[in-house]
C-alpha cells in the first residue's frame, strides 16, 4: 500500500457523522431526560461491548503475566548473570554495562508482551475501535520498544551509580521520580500531535461555544483541535501542567457535536483544570511507582541470592515483582481516575450546561467506544477509567440506574 493510500484510508476512517451519530442525534431531548442509560444506548452495541470485554481482559492479563514470567525466568535460570558477565568482558565501563543490561530488560519485557499486544491490536481493529494499520502499529511498537530500552538503561545506570555513592540513594531516587512525573506531564503538549489554534481554524459555532463556556467558568486555558487522530473515536482531554496546560478536543467531536454538546465536553475538561486533575494524576503516578519499587525491593531481598547474583543481575527479579504489583496498582489507579472524572462531571453541571446535550454526548461516546453501561467487577477494576454511563446519565437526568 502506498503512503498516499495509507493516509487516505486513515482520513476516510475518521469521517463522521456515521450511523451511530445519526441515531443519537435523532433522540429528542424529552427522551434523553426521561430514560436510563440502558434504555438510551444501542442494545446491539451493548452485546458487542460485552463481547469486547470478555475478549480483551484475557489478552490484557497475558500482556502483564508474560513479561513477569520472562523476567523471573531470566533471573532464575542464570541468564541475567550470564548477560552481565558477557557485557563486563567486552566493556571496560561499568556504567555502560549497567545501561545495556537495563536496556536488555526493556527488550525482554517488550518481546514477552508482543503476542498479547498484537492480539489486543487485532481485537480493536476487529471491533472497529482502532483505525491504525498494521504497518503503522508495527513501527510504533518498534519505537516504543526502543524508548523502553533507552529509558530502562538510563534508570538502571543512574540508580546503581547512586547506590555506589551514598546510603541515602533512595532519597535521590524519590526526588527524581517526582521531578520526572511532573516534568513529563508538563512537557506532554510539546511532544503531542499537530493541532489547530481554535481562534483561527475552528468553525464559528465551535468558537462561540468555547467562548461562552470559558466565560461562564472564568477559566481560559488554550483550546486546540486535534487534527491527526488514528481513530474515529471522539477524544477530549487536558494536556500539560501549569503554564503548558491546554485542552485538546478531537476532530471527531468537533465534526459531530452540536454547540450545546460541545459546551458540555469543554465544561468537563475545564472541570479537570479547575480541580487540578493533572497535578493529582502526576502525584498519584509518582507515589504508586515509589511504593511499588520499595515493595518489590523489599520482597526480592527476602529471596535467597544465587551464587552468581549481584545488584545488576538481581534487577530482573525486582522488575518481575514490580510487574506483579502492577496488577494491584491498576485497580487503585482506575478508582482514583474515576473519582477525578466524577468531579469533572459535577463541575460541568455547576456551569449550567444543557443536560439533554450532556446525556446525548455520554450516549454517543458509549455507543461509539463499545463501553458497557453496566460493567462487571473485572471490567470495573481493570478497564474502567471513568464512571460507567449508567451512573453518569443518572446524575445528569435524575433517572435511576437500572444496573444491578
């Protein structure tokens, strides 16, 4: 496939409104304000949503379990120590040895997760949740793998360098984690996709909706439109921190949402700005990583050392325990994200957004993304980063949820 045709397919896949949008647009306000989420969403797509969850969760779990097993085997079999020794025979610099060993751990993790990752990609393509072509996915996988290798190599070299020089190395590591977490969040907008300034490129109705809701909220971070999305799914999020903060609205949302619906979308994101969501997320990520590393190191120290062990080779075991703890951290992280999202919804209501338009947006997003209205416990724990549509719509129109 030529590059031109590739771009053409991506652009064609992003075209909306589609049949789902037309169905949702046809729902009158009185229906949106008088029925529960289960009655408003498309019943056939809810069946597909249930199927997606049942197929997705096993692949997701294998994507965590396979790297954990690979790292544990890498240490237990002595291959980690053998790689360390091979590097030391060839390199005079211990820093270079540590960097390459950390990079090797990153490669082990990525290779072990390759089959589950490919399975999840194919599943999302099959269920029309991704428009990314296999060639593009493969290039992204290679780039992410390279980034993992470089990042883990640098972390390994820096941490062990600190261990060699001070008994308080963990204090420096904690400080580095905090700086990295907030720094990456701050820099995110500068590494993002191309976007258009809303003052010059967005349609007049979009600009008026943005100006109105900003005036009500008395908040005015820059608002931009995403112009190169790899998915036809609508997206809106806050990017950056402090002075770099901006609200990104996906081109699919601008294409299908009327002014009142767009005001609700923007009001939610302004809620994230007003409640300091990005600060909370960066802080949560840093704390969870710190506690995860501390627990993993404490557990690994209670496992008997091999005769060929040292601080370098044993990092494979520590990384395996971090992977195990990740399974515990995800439900906690999702709970925090749901609470933050619920706060953004509550803030939007204080701006007196049109409730029917708000319900329409939730229904549209639920149908398009194949999200369950009433998720089960496993989906809620490991997949749900925002409150379910049933509780969100109930808060918007006052109709009691029909979920068990």
